[in-house]
C-alpha cells in the first residue's frame, strides 16, 4: 500500500479558478534553485492548492528553475488574460525544501 504522505508529496494537477475580482487566491515566494512555493493561500485552497506547495508548472510553463520575477510574470500574464477563467498548475507539497530555503 502507498502511504498517505507519499500521495500528498506526489505532483498533482490542480485547476485554480480565478475569482470575480481576477485574483487566483494565492501568494508565492522563492525562485531559482529552491523553486517557487505557495506562501499564502485563500480562495485557491478550495481547489486543492496549499501552503508549502511547490509550483512546478503553470498552464504548461515550467517553473522549476524560474526566478521569482519570471514566475510572477507568468502568473500575472495568465491572470490578466480575461479569456482564461482558471490556471492549471502542477504542484507538489514540499515542506522539506521550504524549510531548507528559509
């Protein structure tokens, strides 16, 4: 049997719906070698995103080695595209990497 912790740490595809305000309901930090991490989550938690998730991709764009500025630009471009009602992210719960980057 697979342990729950292994399931939790496996990469997951999550569709994060934009709110009527245009926000996606999460904040990020990090960048470069440590990765991009969810540092705060509000409305996106209803879609399955959680604090300490590492964002691996956003709408097919690889964020594994992105700088903070690159990641924010990618996310802002998606948020500002009014035709898109959501962001598809690949995320992985990674508290060990977050604690090592602190």
